[in-house]
C-alpha cells in the first residue's frame, strides 16, 4: 500500500517570529527612494520565492516594508527589502 503525504498549507504571516510585512505601493516606493536618495539596488534583497513574499503577493521589483517590534528605546524598527528573482 502506497502512502501519500499531503502538503499542509501554513500561513507564515501568523507565526509569532515573523514580523509584519507590508507591500509598498508604487507611490510609497517612489517617496522612499526620493527621501533617502537611493535606488532599488541599494536596498537589501528578498527573493520572490521567499515564503513571506509569496504570502503577500510580492513580485520582482516590489519593495517590502518590514516592521519588527523592539524592546529597546523605540517601539518598532522598520526595514525595507527589494524583491528580486533568484539567480539560477
């Protein structure tokens, strides 16, 4: 008798160690790049096949805002990632 494993779909965004991820609009992206006088390529990368990128619908060329809770002098820390394809 053959046994088949079925993949369980797990919402990675609900995991307690995954910070809040927000997909920026084109306008928000432009404002960010102008405010910091940077280009897309100046930001750290996040791959399009990253589980969180898939969950929020991020595609190559998008920018994702990551908001992490902080227990230091600030309540939260904000980071940005540029979504790109993995090199094959």
